[in-house]
């Protein structure tokens, strides 16, 4: 059988997992999916991911890549793999891509969405996928601050100190704060679209925007934080459960 390059689109609830990447002795998304595919094919495979989500972070549009020489038709792979996965992970699409497809290098943009719930009563049906903040937030101020993050900038102040990548320059295409649905008046969404992200970058951005929303800082504080190039200059780290990787485009 000729070897095929298969791109997988993956959705998961990250609550019960120690992030995407395989780690010895820990249950991870990459590890569980790898085991399911190997069980299906009866041979060892390697699953590569286009993004490494942290423990507790979910996804609707993670992208993975495998190489297989199985007779199973590509159009049947998503359903066949999903049938061997736990209920909180699904393969939503499987498509064949050319040999040499650059899973990480060909990424043009990614969208993360962070969900905040500001109502008084704990949202028990949403609590696994939001940050419950029983406090009033100034969405207008948060939106003004978010606009200052758009563009090609050095985001070192918003990266975890554990991020050792050589360059901390990234391009943010949009950073929107708000909610247009009246029936979800207590929900606030922060959508951040960019060409790539540093470790904990989106969660640090959200925590900083929340500090602006609480009135701790004025929106223009963002410029000062960016110029500092120091993690201690930015705000708090938002908890992981509110974050979802919505999609990745190549």
C-alpha cells in the first residue's frame, strides 16, 4: 500500500487531560488518539499536532498529521478513529494532503476563544469551559485595550517565563471582546486570532484584559506592558478551562 499523509481535524474537551503533548505516565490528548489509531490499524504510528494546548484547554479545531499505509478509505478514517476514542474526543475530519506537507510551518493563522461568565450563580453546565468571575467588567475598556494588541509586536511580556523560544514577535490579526447574544448577557468572549502564539500568551492576554475590565488599569496600559518585555509587567494568568482552540488554517 502507498503511504498516505492524512490531516486530521480534532475536537476535544481538555478538562480530564494533561494537555495535548504525550508525557510519560500522564493521560494526554495526543497519547489517547495515538493509541486509538494504532488499535485501528494494528501498527505503530506517530501523530503530530499543529498546536500544543495546555492541561485543561479544549479545542474544536486542533489539527494533527499521520502517515499510514492502511487500505481504509480516507473518507472513513474520521468515523473509524472516533469510534475508538473516549466520549470527550472526536475526529471531525480526515483528508489526504501531499507528501512534504508542513504541519506547523504552513500555519497561516489560528483562532483561540476565551469564555468568561460574570453572572452571580455558578454556571454548572458551562463551568468546565469558562472562567467564572462574579464581578462586573467594563467591556468597552477591555475592547479598547484589546485593539492595542493588534499588529506585529514583541509579546514577551505575555509569554510564560518557561517559553524559551528565540523570538517572541508574533502578529495578532484581531483581538475582539464582547458578546452580541442577549440571551447570554453574562458571557464575555475574547477572540484572539494570530499567526502563532507563545506559551500561555492568550491566557496572559485575557488575564490582563480582565484587570483592565476591573478598573485596575486604563486601556493604554497595554502599550507600557508591551514595551516592558517582562512577564511581571502584565496581568494575571487566566485559568485554562476558559480557553478553546477554535481553528487552525494552513
